C-alpha cells in the first residue's frame, strides 16, 4: 500500500510532521519508495531492518507521537508490540471491514468456507480495534457496523483518497466512445462484477449502443484475457499514463459490483477524472451524497436501460461530469481530510 501511504504521508508532512515509513515486506518498491523519499520521508527497508525489526521498534517507538497502522493482516503482526512500547497515540486505518465484505460474498454464494473466513477476520479486526486509540474507516457505513458490535470502540469516518491538485477536464461526450471498468482481479468482487456484466448486461447494451467495453486490471484470469466477445477490449494491467488516456477517451465508467465493503477506490478515481459513472448500491456505498451524481441500479434490466439511455444523452452526461468535478473538490482535498483527523494528531 505504498501508493496510498504516500498520499497519507503527504498530508502529515504538510502539517509539519517528520514521517517514517515501514513496509511489512521491507522491499523498496519503485517508483513509490523514491516518491516517499523525495517528499522527505524516511523509508525503512532492506535486510538490516527486516532482521532487526522488533529490536528497532522497541528502541524507537517511544520517540513517535503517532503510530499509524494499515491493513489487518499487517497490523496484527505488530499491534501487541506497539501497544506495549509506544508512548504516542496508536491509530489504525482499516480500509474496509474484511469480515463484512466476505460475509456479503457468503450471502451471495452460500459457501460455508466464506462464513468461517468472515468470522476469523471479525475476531482479528475487532482485536486490533480494541488495541488502537482511534480507528479510521472510509465511511459511516463501517462505523455503524462496528458500533452494532461494540458501541465503545473509538472509530470515525475519513476519506481514503485525497488529492492536492484538481484537473480542469473538458468533457465532450460526442468525442468519446466506450465503457470502462477498472479493477484488479486479485480482488474477487471485481472478477464477479465483470463476469456478471458480460453475461447479463453487456450483450444488450452493445446491441443498442455498439459501445466497446474496456477492461482494465492486473492479474486477469484466462476467462477474462481469452475473451472473444464482440466489443470487449481486455487491456489488463496498464501504465498510469494509459489509464489516464482511457479515462479521457471513454464516455462512461461502469462499476457493477454485487458485493464488497468500504468506499470503492475505482468510483472515487472515476469521479476525479470526471467520467460519468453507472454503478450498483455496493459500488456507491459509503460515498455520502454520490447518488445525486452517479447512476445507481442493482437489477439487470434497470442497469441495461440506464446505460443505454445515458450513453447517447449528452446533456445528462455533461451534467454528471460537472457534478463529479465539484464533488471531488469539496470532499477529497487534503484540507478536507485534515479537518476530520487534526485533533487525533494534535492531542
């Protein structure tokens, strides 16, 4: 999560904090490590820190005002040691509730193994939350679910995505063509979403609009990479430059998620690039007020009808674009993020 950590670290640097970054695998991923270092952040990596991590933490934890932890499977390795030796505040950022996401997948599939997995994640995530001084999640949805279990857990909603600069995008639908899906296939909700869209929705959409469907995402399995469906263009992993080009050339983004949890980065990213979005209630979950900006439908026929009608409705598409640009500036700026968390750091 170096890419997301660089955004968070930038917020802290702007507030005058000296930031040290420790990645669990101690590997200097590029270009992210260099980006962090150029921001003045100390990145700990290599065999020296990997072999002596525990000792380094015990010796140095008392000097940190805040210890900011990410991801349950990473945090669980360190939380007891940090709790024992840290003198500053411990803040945990969970990204999403793993147990909730997996439980929703179980409800869709009926696979009892997923139910067992959900319960294991629940135990682990709650353990971490009870150890932390404050817990952050991307929306009030997670906060509500947590407080259903234990109303005493300290938790607040913060945006998972922040931008320090915004683009002035000229959106002209008549000069754009195609539907765009972005999402890594190592994440099972994305694979389910694309397969459902291809099986149930896209054939009728293509018959009406002849819009190509661009599929972007790393780790695509053979059932995706070997698709021969007319109109489908499988891009797989793309560079940041090519992704920006796709956001600039496609007319609409589709996010047909049937399960998941937390704020979906692909939705926020599409808002940032000003591309009109059609998604499900799962895709829109946790982004307050986004229903007024994106088109939300869960039923197959309703999705087909919405996409086909919107695709050639230039006025509606331009309005969605304009609303998304205002929304992203109002809700996902560094100043907006800091206004929510400032008192947790300046304690």
